[in-house]
């Protein structure tokens, strides 16, 4: 959780991201990615 919050702080500071959600993945994604996985997803208004 510390690493996820660290990444969230970087996204807020460097890229001025307004909304950051830190959450756990479910068992299916966790089984495929393994322990310690951090994923970053974002939605933009332009392509």
C-alpha cells in the first residue's frame, strides 16, 4: 500500500491528476499478476 500511495502522490504532483483511487485487485487479476503488482490506469478527454 505504501508504494501505491507513493505512486498516487507522484501522479498528483507531477501530472496534476485530480482524482486518484487506490484499491485492491480481485482474486482473478491477482492470480494472473502475482503479489506486489501495481497497475496504473487513466482516462483522458483526448486521444
